[in-house]
């Protein structure tokens, strides 16, 4: 069986306490602006994407929202290990967990 590697990049959603929101500009160009709002709860995070698009001489906003579960860093690292995968690289930087795993 061939060897393979997978790179996981996971936002560090577990390192927040209390209920509050954080706004992140994601990307933009001349006609589109994408912003993400994270609203933290005890065991989940509501992610709201705000897409502003310039069409026919006016700006229109599209909003979508969904929940993500909050996991501890330890739980995220254990998942591939529990599947028999070997962690080749594990580093958390600027709130992002970077894992490279190999079968």
C-alpha cells in the first residue's frame, strides 16, 4: 500500500472562554468582500459568513451561518492517532493547528 500524507489546518476554536464574537476579514477584491464572524459559546462556535458583492451598480449582502463544535487541542491531535495515523508535524501558530499525518 502506498504511503500518503495529509495536512490538516484547523482554527484553534477551543482557546476562548465566555461568550463573545470575533470578526475576521477573509478576502476582498474590487467587487467582493468576504468577512467571517465567529460567535463563541461554551461547546460550539457559530460561524457567520458575510459576502458583499457589487453588482449592477450596487452592493448586495449575502449571509450564511452554521455551527462548529469546539474541541480541545488534545482531542484534535488524538483523532488521527486513534485511526492509526502517525503525526509527522504538529505546530500551533497564530491560532491555527497545523498537523501533517501519515498512514
